[in-house]
C-alpha cells in the first residue's frame, strides 16, 4: 500500500510534466490506453471474460470516474501537486456527506454527530489549504479539484455496487480505462491533437499510464490481503509524497497553514473511513480502484 501511494504521487508528477505538452483530454486518453491494455492482458491470464452482464452500471461508473479523473488531472496542472492530491483525497469526507444526506432524506431522527464533525473538520482543512496556496488565477483549478473529490466519492459508491453483483476487478478497471480513452478522444475536436512530440512529453505520458496501472494493482492487492483501516491510513502517505515531489521538482510553496489544513483533511478522512467501515464494512474494500 505504501508503494502504491508512492506510485500514485509519481503519476501526479507525470501529469504535471505532461500537462505542459498535452491537453488534459490527451493525458486521460493515454492513461486509459495503458490501463485497458494492461487489464485485458491480466484478464486473459486469469481466464476472466471481458463481456459484462451489467453494461449500464459500468457506463455510469466510467462516466463519473473519468470525469473525476479529468478534473483531477486539470487541477494537478494548475496547482501545487500536494494541494491537488489533498483536494482529491477529500473523497472520504464527501462519502460522510452522502451518508448524512441519505439519513436526512430517509427521515432518520438520529444522525451520527461524529460524521458531522468529520465533515466540518475536513472543510476547515480545505479552507486552510486553499487560502495560502492558491493564487487568484488558480481558483478555478482549486474548485475543479474539489469537485473531483466529490465525483470520486460517487464513483466509489458505484464500484461498491459492481462488487456486490460479482464483477471482477480487472473487468471493472478495464471498462473504466475504456471510458477514459473514449472521453479523451471526444475532447480532441475541441483541443486538437498534438502533432509535435518531445522526449519529455512522451516519457511523461508513458509514466502516467504505467505508474497509475501499477499503483492500482498494488492497491487492489493491499485491500485484498490487508486490514481496511490500515490501508486507508497508509493511503494518505500519498499527500506526503506529493509534498516532497512538489518541493523538490516544482518549487511548490509549503506554509504552516497549508500543512495544518492537510493534517485536518487527513484526520477527517481517517475518521470518516473508520465510521463508515463500522456501519458498512464492505464499502471500503470495494473502493480501491481510485484512479
């Protein structure tokens, strides 16, 4: 799990470099291409058919997940790397928001006050992060990065549903990758296709796909053999890795207020994950296909 988070942070570095050469849609396309090929080979090796009895569920999961991925990549391009990672990792807090909203809609008289507290702490953390690290011209990237966390939480719910109907993980990731390829292609008429390639650009694209796919497989394996709460805790190492990469490679600013906000987001995410796992132990295990 620790290595998976390192590779996800390395993927963010790849996106950061690639974004100076390619549009976000192109990066999403090549990320999906590498993932689809890798999952097709893995499914064949394991004897798993790629045909699915629930295409509509995969379509919805891919639509939401790919949109979240595209927004996250866009945020990475315009924000300090650790800031973009933290905003996306708000998904655990958004899951708590959904649980609270569901309780209200169902007319439940009692709402877990601890969940409400995790949401409030998480939003305080985001406010601390955004204020010192985002310039006025970066506000749009910050808002879209925050939205990527919301959509990631929705995607996790759909992954949970796919797991409950018996869809194997390679098939889920395969269709998600196909969705990324399709979405990337759909953006080309608006952004155009890059006709000039540099060594740095090509290497960055390959790094995004390879790091993301390898990290995804490692994370899936970690959740399969390890403890859910331990894995959820280790997942936040990705923010620490991103801080290190950002400072070393991109001269990203590190302020006490941003560090305090990140700590609050991590604490809120861990608390929300623990409360959710007590209420529905299967949810966290099936939300491992993050990227």
